[in-house]
């Protein structure tokens, strides 16, 4: 994909076994968006036009174009051969010639930052959030977190609280995106394990599916919160997740 | 008594932002939260606000699955 201005606006950010995580710069840039639109098929361009505001429109176009570029490279197909299907809760999957393609992927974006995770196989989910200090955290804390998570948050103040809030949120959203359930799963009904709240990697099992283990890696830093979750035991994450 | 659609518009005006700016209302009732570009975190919070405002059980997923704001208002009227 052309990189207007000669500067790359997306690139690889992390490798975890066979999983790759790409970072996409979603800063407003008319040239990039024009280039990206050329990668979108007709239905995606209709979807792009439906957005009421330029920010969401831009984030959709840039992330979908980079996703198409990455998937075409991985699958060895032309952009025109690549289509997308959607699971019952809206999670997209790649389709070539009316058949699901052998690749797993997930996309997240927040403000000026996008993450795209992909692997040859295995379910995975990714979430990124830029820290928003104006957000009503208390409403969400009472809605999406369990008792011990709320207790941990209650002990913190200022940016420490903001950091943990976004960390827990991205871990939860990455997990429900990985399963494909999305927000049909009530995220208040499970808690991020204490070890994972304090560290950056760990495992997780949903209370209702105790035999299925997921690995989680926290990708966040000073600028943003981000997490990836993937099936433990699949080849996706290898042994170093 | 304001209609459900009017109350929804008020909730949107008072609580939803895109890129740090309030969503302009009235929003076309044939549009959707997805088309507005509401972030997932805000959808969850908005679902909670709808529950409180209308005393209705509404999962965050339903906020985006319902194709239009009109359908969301109809769901609220049918279930509150």
C-alpha cells in the first residue's frame, strides 16, 4: 500500500509466536485515507459513507485497508479475491471464493491508534484504548467490573486508577472478542485474575467454560492501553505467549 | 410527556461524544450508534444509562444490533 509522504503509517508492533500485531497510525491525513479507500470493496465503501463523522470514517477506512493488505500478503491472494463474512455476534472472518480463509484476525481502534492482530489459526481478540481522562469511569466501574476489581480500583487515584481501569477493560474486551461472543457476554460476570492485573501476561478461563484456557498479553504503555487474548494450546501463540 | 425518541435524543446529546465533541442532535432516527461511531466503551455506558432512564433490560450488544435508533426506541417501548 502506498505510504503518502514517504513515511510508513503502519507497521509490525509485536510478535507472539505465530501471532503478529500491527500498529496503524490513524492520525487525520487526507492522502492516506484516499489511498485506503482504493482498497475497500463496494460494500465497505457503502459502510464508510454511512458513518456520520469523519473520525470514525477515517478509522474504519485505514484499518480495513491495512487489514486487507496484511491478509492478502499472508494468504497470497489478490485484494479483489478477499471478502469478509461475519459471525453471529458480528466478528468478521476472511473469505476467499466462498470459503473461510485459513487465517484468524482481529481489529481494534481508538482515537488515533489501531491494532490488527492475526495468526494462521486459533481464535484471538485484540483491544486498544487511548486514555481518556474525561470519561465517566465510575459509571463503567459499576457496570463492567466485579467486586475484587472494583476493590482494586477503589484503592487507586489519579493516573494509577486510569491506567488500571483501561488495562482491565482492554483485557476483558480482548477476551470477549477472542471468543467471538462480544458484548453478548456480560463482562461483569468474570474478573481479570489478580496476577494479570499486576503483570503483563497470564492465563484466563471463563467461569462458564473452565476447561478452555486463554492466554492474555498486555500491550499497553504510557500512551495507550491494549491487550491481546488468544487460545492457549493453539499454534497461534507458540510457547512464548 | 416527551416521546421515547425525544428522551433518547436527550440522552445522546448529554452523554455521547465522538472525538471529544458532543454528538450533534437531533440524530437521524434511521441512523444507528454504529453509524455515529460510538466507541465500545461508550456503548456499554450508554446501555447502562438507557437501563436507568427507561427501567428496561438492555444488553450493550442490543444497542448496536438494533439497526436504527427508531428500532432502539421501539425496543424500549416494548420492554419498559
